[in-house]
C-alpha cells in the first residue's frame, strides 16, 4: 500500500455525514482536475477527522455532500495507514468475498454484501500523481464500498428487496431509540 502523509486532523473540522435515505447519497461524483486547490487539502483533512471521529474505515466525499471523486480510507487498527484516493478506477477484480458491511450513512446497521476479494486500482494521490494499488481483504471491500458511493450507489442497493425492507425497519428502530 502506498503511504500517504498523515493528515493534519488536529486542525480539521468535522463534517456532517449524510444519512440514508438522503437523496444526495444518489449523486455522482465529478473527477478532480485541480490538485493545487488548497480547499482540496482541507477537505481531505476534514474527511479523515470525520471518519476517525465516527470510527469508520472509509468515507466518500459524496457522504459529506461534496460531489468530488475522492475517498479517504484507513483500515488499520490504530489509524496509522491513511490513504487518500482520488479519481479511482478499478482495473481488475479477482475472487468473490461476502462480508458483513456497515456504513457511516447507515449508522448501527450491517448487511452481507458480495464484492471482489482483490481489486487492482488506478488512482491519483493528493498531489495528483497517478498510483497503482492491488488491494485485498478489508481494504478491497472498503475501496469498492466507497467507490460505489462516488457512483451514487449504497450498500443498500446491493441487497434484495426483503433485506432492504429489514434494513429500513432496523434503521427506523435505531432512530426512534435515539430521539
């Protein structure tokens, strides 16, 4: 995995994460072309801070209402492997894995989703330099999950109608308890 400088999360602001069924989660991200924009660095720092504060392992810009083709990921147990992935493309998929996934836009609910076990991706880092990465396991799942968000797809869309119904009911129950 390519190393990424640790974001300056101490100086960052927390962002509001859109919650299902917010229609903005269906928006599609636009590719980033200006890597010199200082706002891009601020957004990345804020996304890392938000993801870490929410105890997530990935966050797509769409989830914080930014239609930019950007995700932040850190699947380490101690928040030591931050990875900023911009303009991600999957070049190849290998194997199939079915794992239980959660999502910061669906707090408190989990569902099994089938995804590729390994993915080869091309992306740009925060400086705009093209990178290649082969991701396996949780990192592969996380990248596919976040890339789906950037394409207007949530893990809910991968579920059968029965499982979607059950997930909505569980979300409603969780939300009623938090009121």
